[in-house]
């Protein structure tokens, strides 16, 4: 039965009141009833509460704020989320378009994921990384994303930095007996934030040196640094020595995260069994590819030889641009997708304040005007010892550089972001989250992980086994993430056992394997990469079976990309209306 117009209007009115910060008068409710106005008001309320995440999505109305983590604000957010969930449920499916029905289900899951985060798990009480991320990500976005002129972003930064004392006061009040690994990582992130304000911020706005506005920004940064350094000293002296909290969240919570964020309602035991089967299959393919390249040799030794074949220091950016251009030509030649006219991936040396060895800074699809996207590459540091430089450059071996570029740029994240400018509505254009907060990844990183396998499957570089080995190396790591996320939090594995999975089953070096295992403590659903790719391959098979001779791979890819950052369930509903099969098989 169709929801009465009056009920929808009342729902919007109460949502507006719930989204308004304490002490502020809510905006008048829109007179037009429908899902789109509801979504707009939900997103604005969300942006007020979590401005750093919103900015990453292209929503900048609250860029001058920091998150309010006071107990009062968290309680208000929980109440807001529950109100929003009830109001969203009141929309009759019969009154919505097929796209809106899918968006309604996705948003309901996102809201439930936030309720799990804020109410059930209460990570704001046990994870110092939450506070460090809100600060560092918010500042970093204003430094790097040139959606507005520098003076505008600098003024917003001054406003944001004025909120640092309140943010850290909330952290002191809320964090009680965190897991030691969370406290140690949170301390490292806070120290990095202080360093960013001292060193990187001036570099980001160097063109404004000597202006009164720059002086004001640096004064605000110095004041914020003093607060951050004092808090970091407190964490090191008073928190870490006594920290022995539990990081395991249990099977029910992990299953709920997959059910809410990814719309994957599959028993964890079944997901783990799938991971075990796929792990064995990928290992067999890895050995077979190595044997084609060097018959009879040890597979891992063959892979190590490939890793040592990389560009020289100073030549990595040019090598990355060459491989991206080669991938672009390959995608066009194979008719796998269309790159809109005038669009090209721009590879650039990482800015002095950028993080990571290779990262795609694509224009968020909710930006009012798209900004220039860059694929940043961090070359080896000339000041490092030769052995450190070599270890860094091994990650840029020619085969891995191609697979990483397929994931990050073509036809992965960058091409996806370009096609998402045509995604209906806004819900499936929300594409950047903030660990350890809810952030559906099966639709975002699942697509990029699928892109890695696609180019190898289609014969990139004349089906050279080196590229398949690089792709399978990454695939094995993603499968171990699935297994670790589940088994760590159900108590089946210790951290040492999770590390052993990455080392022994995915052939990851010990330091990186340790980092991967530790990530599982605060990101239990990082198996979404693998599940998303698995779901995408199954979806392609099923759509091809349904369409028969009419199936076109390019059309399939472009439809998936234009459907946006959506869990696999949503893609199945949009491409196979009425589908009731299990999302992950």
C-alpha cells in the first residue's frame, strides 16, 4: 500500500530535527515528499556529524568543523540514526523507482552499520584511531583536494583546527582501557598528524607564504600541535602502559557488519569455507604460472626474481604513466569499456605530504564540479640506504606496477569514478569511508580487484605469466584478509596464526604480513575486496546466461560502473530484477 504523503512529510520533518546539532534550530522540512529530499537531509546531517568523511565524498558545507565525539553528541547521533531508520522504512517500495528501492536498502544497511559502530561496539570508547583519523583525514583533504581556491580552504582549516581541543578532550574522557594495539596505532597517527601540521601544511599552501591568512593558518596549526603533542604524551604515559582491552568483536558483530555494509547475508562458516577453497585454487594457478615461466623452479623463487625487475629510482613515475597508457589502449582495443572523450589518467610524483607508494586521488563523484584526478606515485627516497631503496622499488616491479595501476586507475577506481558521474541519486556515489567506520567495500574495492583479474584474463601483455603471478599474489593476500577478519574475531586464530596465513599461504614478507594481520583487529570485514570480486565474477556469469547472444562485456562493465559504489546484492537487483539467489556463491 502506498505511504500517505502526510506520513512522508512528517518523516522528513522529524529527520531534520534529529540531524540538527544540539542547540541549533533545524531547517524547515522540504515540502516535496520522496526519497531524494530524505537522502539530502540525511547526508547533510551526516556531514555535520562527520565532516571529514563528508569532504572525502565531495560534501563540503561543513569543512570548517571537526567531529563532535562528546558522549552527548554520540547519544544524539544514535537517536538520529534510529529515527532515520524508521522513517526510511516508512517509504513504500511501490512508490519508489527501481533505483530508489535499491538505494533505500543500501542506506538502511549503512545506518545499521553506524548503529553497530556507535551503539553496540562503541569504538569511540575504545579506539584512539577514531579521533586521529577524523583530524588527519579532514586536514589532509583540505590540503590536497583543490575543490576551492587555496584561501577558501585555508579559512576552513583554521575553523577545523579550532576544534582540536574539544576533539582531544572527548578522546580523554571517552577512551577507557583500549586494546593495546589500538592505543599504539592511535598514538602513531596522532604524532603523524602533528608532523603533518608542522611540515606538510606549509608545503601545501607555499604559494600563500607571506600573506596574513598564511600567518593565521600557521598560528592555528601551532596551537593545535601543542594540544596534539600534549595528548600524545598522555597516551604514551598514562594509556598504553595499562591498555589491555579486548579487540575481538565476536562472530555476531562480524556477520552483522557484512550483512549491513555489504548486504551479504551468508553464514561466516560458509564464507570461510569459500575462502579456503579459493585459496587453494589461487595457489595452484600461481604455481602453474610460475612453471610456465621457469619450468621446474620453485614458484616463490621465480616470483622473487620478478619482483627484482623494476624501474630505477627516478624513473618510476614515467614507468607508471607508460603502463597506464598501455592499459588504456588495451581496454579500448579489447572493447572492455569506453573512456569518455577528453578524460585521461594523469600520473604524477607524490606531493611531499601524500601518503602511500601508489594512490589514486580521483575526483569524488559528489563534487559539484569535478576536480583534477591524480594517480600519485612515491619514488624511493634518495636519502634511504640502498637496501631500503631496493625494498621500496620491489613493490614497483613492472608486473606489479601494471596490476596496481589496473586496480587504482584503468579500469579500476579512476574509470569507475568517471562513470559514476552518471549514477542516479546520491547513495551509490558515496564512495569514501574512514576506517574503522562502516564503509561498503565490495562495490568499490571489489570492482577494482575484479579489474586486476580482468586485464590478465583478457591477455594483457600477450598473457605474459609475470602479470598473472603479480595478480595472483594480490589475490592471495585478499583471501587471507577474509579468513583473518573472520577467524581473528571469532577467536579461532591468534594474531600469529593470521600472520602465518599471509606469510605461508600468500607469500607475503614477514613485516608486511604482520601489518596485514594487525589490520584485521580493527577492520574485520576487509575481506570485502575478495568477496566483491567473487560476486562480480558470479554476476557476470549470471547476466551472460540470462542475456545469451545479446550479452556484451563492455555494456556489462559500463552498466556496473554507472550503477555506482553498490554492494553486489544491489548490482544483482539492477541487472537481474527479482533475483533471489545467494549473493556470494
